[in-house]
C-alpha cells in the first residue's frame, strides 16, 4: 500500500526566500506523485505531477519538484516566495497498478509567507 | 474543457436532519468520482468512490451514503446528521488510471449544530 509523509505541518518563510516543502512516500511499485495547493475554503488545485521521464518536474506558479527514487522523496521547491503562495500544500501518491486513479494524500503543510 | 460543480458552498444543519450534497462533472464521460472529507488538521479522508453508474465503494463506515444516478452526477447523503459530520466536503473526478490527477470541486463547508 502507498503512504505519504509530509514533514512539517507548518512552514514559515519571508517573502523572496526559498520555499522547501518536504514529502516522502512509501510505495512497493513505481509511483506517480502529485502536489496540490489549497487556498482557504476552496478545493485542491493541481500544482504538478510526476509520472515517468524527467525527474525534475516544473509546475504552475514557479514551483518545481524532484523525484528521488533512492530517497523516496518528492520535495516541492520555489526559489522565491511570494505573498500569494500562502496556502496549504498536499503531496499525494498513486501507482501504475491503480486502475481507480486513487490517490493517497499526506496530511498537508501550511505555508505562511511573511512580508 | 472539463469542469466540476459542487453545491451548496456552505450549509448549516441541525443534528438529526438529512443531508444531500450534489456534484456534477461536465466535459468528460465515464469519470471516476470521489467524495472526500477534510477535517481541521486531519488531511483528506476518502469517503466514497465510484467507477460507474450505480457502482459505489465505501472507504469508511459511517452514517453517510453516496449514489451515482447518472454518469456525471455524484450525491452524498445522510438520513440523520451527527455533530461529527461537520467538515469540508470535496467532490473530485479523475480519468481512472494511476497517472490521472484528481480534479476537485470548490467544496462544501458543512456545520452541524
């Protein structure tokens, strides 16, 4: 079975600083990995996904994530934080054996950006 | 393009009252459909999923139920709400394969009083 661990339920950065949100997964087969963002009282929006191919994946709003199989990680980064990046971020995993498209989510990381 | 509609956006209901939340998807056929609940600090909990009309799978036993009367319609119901049913309910759809992302509606904030 798949599982996701997001290290740090809250992360605070200053505007312009590097954003690093950590995600580690557990999967017995090659995973598919996703990052979602949620703004208050809204649904989740897909930021980026890794399925196959290049391990560095670029997403919307300047975010990117790198799949590291040896570390079972898929950390999300952004070089320079913006006030509008303040939101909750969820990492999720699926796998090629899933015909249901079922995703397993982490508990989320709340990102605060200070001016 | 595909869109997903979920309503109402907010709902306040007394304990013991019934519940009906509706979700519809446009622009795709035979989607997989999902109901999630999000409680503060607890992440997303998958409640039900459906791979076709009339096909419902439950992930967590509770006093909620789901139905899929049409291909792109998914309904979450309860006959009698409990205080513990309060939360943020999210409907989602996917293309049904492992690399298909979920696409979420805007959610319903349910408060049971």
